[in-house]
């Protein structure tokens, strides 16, 4: 029990440091691009239940495995990248209230004034996974999911694992249609991204992201 408590404490410290860095970076980038007017405080991706992307037949890339996740109790097909946590599929632009309703209160929570929207940016910690949200009115929607480490949850929904999967493993699952920038390999589909950081042919970072239209 003591080891678990110490691990949780260290995770919270790491989250706080990463959140501070994230907030500073976001503010700096926002200042460079002209502030909140870049987004007008809106997410154009909404239009479906809980902000799910609508499948209009122009989804673009899909995982090579053919695994197109469908959101339970949602009549709209979601074709973007998503992460399963405790058998619950968490996807981009989802209302965080749906996540809390399914998974319970987060293990950690941080909040700071948003640089791009009216309201607060928030980070919710479930195990060793950060869920970042942006405000829209009185609600908050997911724009980033990030693995902190491989201590508890360590695999994408399709089975790519932190600290063990190789670039070839990634390609076998998601295909060759990625954008490379140094050690970052990014796949894009349906207004979402799935990014892998690969060093010495081993996946050491996994991040899901929402693409905002400007």
C-alpha cells in the first residue's frame, strides 16, 4: 500500500510539472498566433453527441487492423483514434463528464486559466494517463490523451505498447501513412492524431490529439 501511495504521489508531482510546462507552452504559442481569437472560443468539431466526429464517408486513414471503434450508446459512428480505459472507450472531443460518469472521479486533477478559450484548461489523471480538456460554455471536452509512463496502462487500444513495441510493430498495426518529425511518428484520421515517440526502435511515448480547425 505504501508503494502504491508513493507511486501516486510521484505521478501527481510529474503531472503538476508537465501541466505547468504545457500551460506555459500553450500560452506562448497562443501569443505568437494572435491569442484566443485563433479559435474564437469554439470547437468546430462538435455536431455529434458528446462531440463525436460524424462519419460522412471521408474519414481518411484508419488503422491497418481494421479496428474502427464505435462508441457505446452513441448513434454516431466515431472513426478517430480512441483509448480504452477500464473497458471504456475515451475519444477526442468527448465531454469529460461522460468519462467521469464511467470511470469515477480522477486520481488527480489540475486546472489553469486557458490561453485559447474562455474558461479553464483542465488535466484529469486516470492511472498514469493524462486527459487534457478545453472549455466550451459550461462544459469541458477532451483534446489530448497522454501516457506519462508505462507503470499501469501502457498500450493503445490496438495493442501498441510503451517500452516494448518497435516501429515495425506500429507500422504493422497502423500502416505506413505517417508523418515523421525526428523521433515523432504521427498518424492522422478524422480530426484526430495518434503520435508515437520512438527512440532506439522502441516506443517511449504515446499521445492522442484533437485537430482544431482554424
